[in-house]
C-alpha cells in the first residue's frame, strides 16, 4: 500500500482537535447497546466498556454507593440470603469489609434473630444495651454469653440491670481458672476506670486508649451504669476503616431476608427486636399481591425499617413495588449459577438487560437497584454498576469461602464446600418435620448459636417459589459444590481493588461518575461476538495457572 501523500497527512498536533469531525464518540452508547430489538437480551459477557483516560491513581477511586433510600455503603458488595452463603460469620465479615450480608431465612425465626443480634453486637460505639450481671450471677452465666454472643467482658451492677449502681467488671481473664459455680462477686474487678454520662465518643475513646482497659463503663453522677464502650471496637475501627455502620449507633448494619406469608410477619417482629436495619423480601417473582401487602404492612408497622423488594426484571414489575413503598429493588430471575428457572419455567430475562431496564426506570423515583445473580468476576461487577445497579448481590462468588456455612470436603482431589440454589429440592426439604437441621457447621447452623431449638419451621425455599402447597415440588435450582476460595477477608479486598482499577481504566473516579458518564454518553460500550469472547479470555496455551490475587 503506497504511503499517503503529504497533502493528506494531518499535523500530529491536530490529532485531538480532529476528533470533533466525527459525528459521535467511538463505540456505542448504553441506549444503543441495550436496544433489545437490535441485539436481543444481553448478559454481562456480551459486551465490554471502552477505556478512557487515566490521570489519577486507582486508590483515589471512591466506591461509595446507596443500597436503599437511606443506607450508604463504602463498597457495592452484598451476599445472597442463601443457606450455603450467608449466616453470622459471612454477615459480620462482609459488613466489616464495607459490604453487607443478608442472613437467610431457611431456619427458625429464633435462630435467624440470634444471628441478627450477633451482627449488631459485634461492633458498637456506645453500647446502649450492654449485657449486665449482678454479683450473684455465676461463671457459667458468663461462659454462656461467650458461647452465644462471642464476648465475656461484662459490667456488674448491684441488681444486674442497666441503670443500677456499677460495682465491678468481669473479663475473660477473670473467669479463665474459676469453676462454673463461682459467684462473680467473689472475684470481679472492682478498681474501675469510668467516664461520665454526656462524654463524647471521641473523648471516651481517648480515655479507653490511655487507660489500657478492655471496657469503659459510662456512669451518671450517682455511679449508675448508663452505657459501655469496648476496646475491641477501637481495634476494629483501625483494622476495618470501610466497615458498614449505622452512623447513629456505630453498630454494624444487619440485613436479613423474610418471605411474604403471614408467618413471616411474626418472624420479622423478632428480627426487628434483635436490631434489624434492612429487610429483604425474598421471592423469585416479586410482583405479587403477597409482596405488595407485605411492603405496605411493614411501612405501617416498622416505618424506619428499610425494605429491599423483588425479585424483578421488568419496569412493570418494578412500578408496582415502588408504588407500594419499596426502598430498593433486587433485580434478577434465573441468572444465578445454580438457578434453572429460565430453563424450567421459560420465564426470566438476561441479566444485563434486566438490570438496565429496571435501573433506568427506578432511578426516576430515587430507588436503588441491586443486581442479583450472574456475577462471576470483577468485570461483571463493574458492568452491573455501569448499567445502573447500586450494588451486586453474590452467591456463588462467595460460596466456598471460609465464612460461608458448611464444612470443607474433597471432591476429585479439590477442597470444596456445598453450594445449592434455594430452588433446589434439597433446600426445599430443609426444616420439614422430621428432617435434620444439619448442625455442626452444615447449612442452617452457626457456631455462635449452638443451643437453639431444632423444631421444624416454614420452608423458605418453597415459599420463595410459591410452591409450599404443591404436592409435587418442581425444582428451580440445583445442588453442587464450589472450590475453596479462602477467607472473604482476603477475597473481598481483591474484589474492591479490582473495581477501583477497572474504574481507573474507564477514566472515572467514582461509581457515581461512572453512572453519570454512561447516562451522558461519555462512557462507551462495544458488543462482543462469540469470537471476541474467546479472544478476550485465556487461549492458545497448552496449560496455565490462573491466580487472581496475591
């Protein structure tokens, strides 16, 4: 090919200015990309975002998002309310890392409430309702609190009640070598450092640092206990700066799922008493009279409780739940790795198209949407955010971590954990009369709550799929196993840094800037053909090792 003549070669200095001669930016706008009449329904693998300009470090990227009308998190990560994904350990760990875990309801109401209570008690500012004992309580009582709630630093008052005169404190060191029958009054620590009622949190924290004590009781002018501060919370603040906390109480946010049946109203009352902040109405098809009635009842009964409704995949579904009073919407139907709803029921929608359609509509009313399902990697998370999702809800991506319920076992030489869809027959059989509750680390148990009743309970899986009254159970999910991913305390930071680097490549400094750029047409997209998807993955190698982070 002959070289162009000098007359046709433009000056290099005019390269940027020459871009204005093109009618549009390179690539596709989001509206062109998501035109179903042209491209059909799209999944996350069907498209890419085009790179922008980098003029800032990835560490500057802000990932703060709003998951409901009134709750803001520092990372866009949520765990799914599945009995092989989220119980106490996952909910606490994810909240400490800036996300939130939604505790499943395929268990008794009492067990679920105990898990919510454990999350709320894990980290506090001023503890307004501390566990309090009297001198006549025993070491056995302290050990019981340790087993159920995970701590044993307990203030002692004359009557064993908050508001009574403080007379001592008992810590784990005090009870180590005492018999269970020993009265606390015989060995409790009586030389105490306290702070006066009305002290600010910053002042109290400084007193706690300088005193080198584990607990700081807050007392009124007559020496009566009014609240408590814990040194362990100072350490958590230092180690987990992104932690998802209620700005008023400084406690971790707690979220849990319930169904939409009459019995779920009684369940929800127990959860609210335990300190629940966010309730997720768990249904595979959220556009039902059951869910609409439930939303309206919750708004009347617990007006401060945040409601995430769903699941939905269309504007029409979303409209009914928004009108009923939902504070956020959960989007997805049949896109999870263990879900077969689209295959069996012929109902659902490709996830990328669903997220875009619902988010575009819900944003007009200030309602955040959560992309639930189909998330397999960091790229999928960023694509969901670009299409308007405020957060992503992950099941399979977090299953197999140390904090997920269940025990590890070996399958074909690999260390794995069980993972099942809530529409699987195995999940539908959980909790039925005569069925095993699978304690000792299996789904449905938690090491923080070893003594709960094993009575049968209404099955969350059958109510989620409207099949509790069906004589024949039709599975909409499968059971399997997933490979060991280690701890979420290493895995979730990898996801967070990955999102930051992705947004850096796109040339945006925050999730809000990403979504504004998409809406304004500055962030561009490209369709991926099947060949392009092969090209974009590992190919051409005889063998390889894929390490995601170090």
